[in-house]
C-alpha cells in the first residue's frame, strides 16, 4: 500500500480514481498456504440475523480472488471456538467488541441479544441465557 511516486500536478491519464482489483495473471495453481488470507468478512452497520436462531450472522467470502469464490452467511454461533474462547476472524472480534462498547455506552438502548431473539441484558450484548453459554467467548477479547 505504498504511495506512488506521482508528484502533485502529474496525471497519468487513467480515468479510474479508486481502488481496483488487478488479477494476478500467470499464477494458476492454488496456494494452499495462503488460504487463510483469502477470506473476507463483511461487517455492516446492521448485521443480518440467522432466521432460525436469531443470532447475528456475518457474510463471509471464501476463496477471494479465485474461481471458487463463494459467499456464505455464517451465524456468530457457528464462528465461536468454545474451546479457545475466540473467533477465527479478526473482523468478527472487532465487530463484537464494538457492540460491547456501544452497549456499555448506551445501556438504555433496547437491543437484542447477539445470539438469539431475546432482549439483551441492560448494558450487555447478550441475554441472560446466552451469557451463561457464550459469555466467555463473546467477552474474551474485550479489552
Ligand atoms: Zn440470547
């Protein structure tokens, strides 16, 4: 992400002013060691919810930049690593910490539990039942 050497006033004639995707031509064989980096987690201001459990869901692109790119909606419950008390993706951890922070700042705002349709405990992001089950994971990385 280094700045280009373009000096002020110089114009290279390119009409495109934003970021663009430049396909890496010539590299056809999949690199298995970089699979982890080919995942993109989409975080929106208003996250979708899983229609069965009511838990918050993340849209995650897998195999980004390859022919196998796919987008899946994954519920936060499926992303939890209950043994490790963590989430596999930084973006998810950040989003969760952000919600915790908001809940703390605005304890009187009514919000739903991150893991079900129930009302969250005041100033928290989980309801009582989910706190017992998922509280350790949800609040684990919160600093
Ligand atoms: Zn709940």
